């Protein structure tokens, strides 16, 4: 899978809501209301991440879940990152 160009990243990022560019990664925070909601949200990400064999970095701080996506093997962002970001947004409702 090829790493995306800066123009491709800008174009795809404009289609996502709330995601930001953080160096060579995408990042977004989700407020899940409380710790249990945060853990349940993270559990819901497991299925799509496993299906894609593409695993985000996830941090939980009580009600906040911060998700970071990058394709380490490519040294930056690829189509997989944007595809998983969209799936995570669907899960967040």
C-alpha cells in the first residue's frame, strides 16, 4: 500500500469530521460520557481493526478516547488509515 501525497491527505482529511493531522498520523478524540462508555467504544473498534489488519493507537482518559492512525510500515498515511477512520466515525455514531 502506497503512502499518500500531501494533496491526497488534505483532500481525504476534508471528508472526515473532527480528525486532525498530527505529524504523519490522523488523530481524533471521542467523548464517550464515562469510563465504561470509553471501554465499550474501544471494544467496538477491535472488529474492524482486526478485519483490516490495521490497528490504531488508543488512549483512554475516563470519558475521552483518543485514536491515532498511521501506517507504520509505510512511514505515513495510506488509504487504510482513512478507511478505518471512517469506520470508527460510524461506530461513534
